[in-house]
């Protein structure tokens, strides 16, 4: 197996000057196949000129952009390790990301520059190792250097490998919380990335074949994708960074999801394919069919989309459109299963992709052989992550002795279709992001007025996904309010990690080894809510009796009749 960069550029389209990466806010701003390849070579020459030694890790801190793909490919093509960080991270979070990935260089957007500089200082990263991504040619502080400084050293070919040579070589470090605990860096190899690229190509081609059977235009030139998800997420990587260059269909790149701009782009450019997480699904389902009329395939991942969510979105799209729910995880690849049916609104995540096996395991560790029996879903693929970087215990915990990856998800299989219904792991899925309760708890415990804290998932008020709910035990007589807690977390964590609600309790239940008993917290929460409902019902009956009593008496208080 060759390296991911060589594989990506191996099949040039007939027209190498056709725009492939397009800014929907300014369509004249674009990159063709040849421009992308040249930019990758220029960046590789720039990294070499700045004496960035091979096997180092470069962290990109930026929202999405048409230039993100060249950055991604050039870092990997220099035999460096790519890692992407959320531009919404606080200094604390970015510092943790830099430490677990070992990144010694940073490419940061102007918006993230302040946080990047602070995190770099905490991690002893030299200022000369930081480049500002002023993609629109904005002025940058005098003390900083632009990424354009990397483009002044000619071109250099990427580091390539022959068949089998690069399969297991590390290409990227991707942040993931795994099945539990703080974020870790999954080591992703070239073989993993190529395998996922092939799978996504098949997904796109299957859609065009279905349209062909319906008598619709199936030529790849009619396929246009819209991408508004984080480019450093494994859900986005294959569809953005490899498939356009392999297939020749254009990708319209938005910095982030914004409802009005997203829907407008679908209408204006005739978008046929997009990738979303369930909250975006729910947003799109509120729009008219005319606005989403050109959509033919919507890939959904990040968390499970229920049958109800799918049916609502189907109601907002044309009859020819289909929703393809995919299932996977950073450790195995996002496209582990997918629905091959023309339309499936059952809530199933489909069937395993070629080269991947799934199994259900009960609580005793035995494999379940029958349909409709729930248990933990485990995945086996030849192209799983190599492990968690510098974290042997977490790597061992993620795998079974016979090499299967534990997902922490509970599900079942019926007639060959797989269903995900719950999770054994503690992670909270907020708008497609995985949020670690342990990370929030660690931040809460930094507050002097908090003695202990526990965090669980709670249903979002809009019914779409989950939000963190914190239980807080105060430190003695010190006072702290729910507002204080949220404000404190807001200075330490990204917005989506902040808690939706705070409940103050006397203590946090833990087992003898110190592990928080989240099940007890959940059960007590349910019981309190039930008690509130019962008390409300009692009060309602009292009010009704008073009304009944008053209706039977005249103004003087005498009983009528």
C-alpha cells in the first residue's frame, strides 16, 4: 500500500484546472487539482527550508478553509504528523492537545492566535515555530510570521513509499476521548486513511448508481458536495481531503456551519452531497423542499440519528434524496457501517463495509449469535488505529485480547442491519462532539468553592442529542451559584462543553476505588424529577378542589343549590 498523498494525487481528473475546492462566500476563490498539488509541494519545501525535522508533529488550529486540505496533505507528505485542534479551544484545552500529540509547531488562524500563543508558552513551544494562517491576506502582528513565508522556497516532492511500506506508518494524531477519560491522541496510519478514502468513494458512487437506476444524471461532474464540519475530524477527512482530488467533483468549503449560509449554498450551487451531524439534520428538516431540492445524498454521523429525525428530514427533501447513516469511531474509522438501501428511515446504521466485521458481546464477554439481543458492539478492521500515543494503558483497554476494538456502544443486529441504541461509556455527545465528563469534572474541581463534582448526560431541551449536567458539592460554607459555575467553566472549556444545568448536592457518590457512580446520579436525578412531578400533581389537585368549592358557592360564600 502506498502513502496517502501519492494515492490521493494518483488519478488526475481530465481537466486539472477545474476548481475543486471552492469558497461558497466567494466562488472566485478556489483551488484546482493542479493548484492544490503545487501548493502541497510548496509547503513541503517550506517546511524543509525551516528545518522542521521528519516525524515532528504540526498542529493546525483553524476553522475550515479551501487551504486546509493542502496544509493537511503537505504536513503528512513531509513525513510529519498532522494534528488538528478545535479553534474554539481555551488555552487549557489547547495546551492539553499539544502535550498529548507532542506537537512542536503550530499553524493558527488569526482568531485563535491569542490562545495559540498562550498555549505555546505553556508547552515551551518557541515563537519561531508558530505561523499565522492569514488566508485572506490580513495584516498580522509584527512579531508573527505568516504561513505565506513557507511558500517562498520553490517546490519539493512529498515523501512516498511503495506497496506495503507506508501502510502502518503514522500520518496523523487525532484527538479522541475513546470509551472514557480525558482526550487522547489516536495514531492514524496511511493505510487507515486510504481505506477510509476508498470507502467514501464507494459511498458516493453508490449514490450515483442509485440515481442512474432512477433515470437521473449519474455523471460525476454533476456531484457537488458542501462541507461545514471540522476538517480535522475523521468524519470529514476522507470526503474533503482525498475524495475530491480522486474523483474530480468539487467541494464547497464553509468555515463552520451557519444555517442561513448553508441552505443558501445548497440552492445557489446545486449541492448534491453533504455530511452532517444530527443537530444539523434537525435544523435542515425545518426548511422547505424547494430549498433542499438538489440534495441527493446526506451522510449522517457523529452520533445516531433516530428514525424520527430521519423521517423529518426526508419530509424536507425531494423524493430522489436519501439519508446515509454511517457508524464508526476515530479508533476504527467513521465509515464502519453504512446503509446500502435506497432509503432507510428505520434508524439502522446499516451493514459493515468491506473489510470490517462487527460483533455483539454480552456482559460476560461472550459473543451473541442471535438477532435482537443487545450487547456491546465491537469492531474488527485491518486498518484500525495503531493505538493511543504514549498511552499504553488506554490502548490496552481499547482492544480485546483477540484484537477487536471496544466501542462502548450498546446495540443489536436484525436481519443483517445494525442498530445502536445506547452507550456503556460515559461520553456525552453534544452536537456531534464527544465531551468527556472527566474533563468537565477536572475543571470544576479547580474552583475553590467546589468540593466535589460529577457530570452526566442529560437530554437537550430541543430533543436533539445530549448536554452535560453537573452535580456539585460545595466546599463547606462557601457560596456558589449555577451562574458562577457556568461562568467559571466558560473560561476553561469550549462553549459546547459547558454544562446546561447545575444541581447542588451534599456529596458525590463514589465506589471504594474513587470512581464516580454516575448511575446513582442518574437514578437520583430521575427520582427527584418524579417527586417534583408528583408534588406538582398534588398542588394541581388542591387548586382544582378549591375551584370546585368556589364554583358551588355564591358571592356571600353560601352553597348554591
